[in-house]
C-alpha cells in the first residue's frame, strides 16, 4: 500500500562603477614624537579603506579592501554587528593590502580599524564603517535534520534549495558536513536545487554529525544571495539495518551485527512490484491515510484512512506499514501489497505484539531497509533518501 508525499538577485549593492573618490577613505596620522622645533612629524604611510566611511548597500564580496601607500600594514580588524566576531582576512606578503578571506554577511554593519608604519616606523591609523546590502532575492537550503536528535546509521543529510543554484562551486565551499570521529563525507547534486551528503559506508554508531551552513552573503546565482549561517548537529544511534526479501516474504532485522528478528512480510504483488535497493526511513507516522489516487493508480483501488505504523521509504510512496485488512493474512506466504512492505497488525495498531508495532517501535528515522529479489528496478537515488543505492564512484562524480 503506497501513498505519495504531501508538499515538501539582482540586489542593491555597492556600485562598482562609482568614482573611486566616493569609494575610499584616506587618512594620514601624525607621529607620536615631536620634531626638534616641537612640531609633530607626519607618517608617510597613507591608509586607504574601500568602501567609503558610512557607505550602505555594499556588496558582500569583492568590495572590502584595505591598502597602504609608502608603508606596510601592521594590523587590520573588521568586526560585524552580527555577533561581533572579527572577519578573517590576510595581509599580503609585502604588507601593502588586506582583504577578507570570505564573503561578508548581508544586512550587517561592519567597523574597520587599520594601522600601518612607514620606513621610519611612524604610525598611521584609520577607522571606518559601512553596511552591506540587504538582498531582494535570497536562497535557503531547507534541510532534513533536527538539532540534537538521534538518527540511524543510514541517515543522509539532504538540502533542498528554494531557488536553483547556478554557482555550485560557491555552495560546495559554503555547505559542508563533518563527523566526529572523522570520516570523509561527500555531497552529491541532484539537479540544481538538491544537495545530499553521506560517507562511503554507513555512519558508525555514536558518531556526531554536523551540517555547516555558511551561505550568508554568498551568491548562489547572479543576484541571488544565501541567508544561512548556522550549524546543526545530530548523533548516530545503534547500527540497525533490515532486508526485505521479495522471494522469501520476510523482513530480516539486524542490529549491531547480530540478527535481531525475522518478520513475516508481504511485498508488492506482480502488478505493483516493490523497488529493489537500499532505502532510508524518512518518517514515522502512527497512522497514515493511503489513497490509490495519490500514487497514480486511480480512484477506488484502495482508500484506507487508518493504516497503522507507517514508515516512509520513498517520495513516490513506498512504506513499511501495518496491515490489518487482509484475510487470510498473507504475511510470509504471498506478496499482495501495492509496492510497499507490509507487516501484520491490528486495526488501530494497539497490539504491541504485532510485527508492525514491534518494527515501528524498534526503528529510527535514518535506518536502512533494503529490498532484494524483486522483479522491479533499483530505486532512484533521489527518490527519498536512497543514495545508498548508488556506488561511491557514482556518488562522488557529482560532488
């Protein structure tokens, strides 16, 4: 029994064509020691900051620069109003300039302080401030994990962007997933709006996985800016995977390398076969309304409003779920579903001794259910979180 998933710029910026006199501020500082006649000496170092002091709607990338003439920069500090953390940047080897290491955040006021010395060691200093643009067109990565939750070893981190991404290189640098203990994690693009992350093998139990989003101020497409700057972490639970065998009519559950339980099951009938391949549990729903119209089978084939213990495996409608209406029970004997993996249950799902109730209780979002020996094709890697059905070479080819 299956059901379809229900509903998951050009911006005002610093004008690069402005006259340079409008774009920068110059300041000459005086020495700290007087000359012989009591008049102060003047440092020959001239510090310049672009954009100009008080500038607004400044572009987040490619504008901010600090430079010096007739001297060398000794220190540059740039601090944003959002959290007050210093902006990372590098002074050039010859000491003549400084630039930020990454894009600035949007809609943020920044304070700049720079000092330099000339050949005589006399100091010149300059302070300035400006505000970055607030973009009209923004792009968000909607992700599938919740902070501090526990997920199964097959959990794939998936982001769906609200607008198409043209500059994938920018996003690849700005969105990463890390693990403790460390393991290589790679992203894979499905089209230009979806980016999924996974390691080569399933996560190890106890691993802390963190999604790093540093999109604020980055142009994901010309004139379209990211707006997220945050981290989200989850923990990997025990290692549980299951195999649904279409020929044997069973669901075999393994935990931490040992057989936990073998359950009688009923998979897709000959006209409505179940996908082969590795699928990840995407959600757990105590009761699911399953209607044949939502999966293209037409009206009236089935319409069951209270399917118990539903665990979604695909966007197209594959579930592991309870079944109370088949008489006689086909579990372990015959495939009678419309493409799902069904387990014995009772109406209302109130009997904890039923196979469906037990599997529902013992499962986590992120556990993997693999279907084998079905006459159907292998499920597409982007149909749900089914990236484990793609080999590592294929996965990394679009990373």
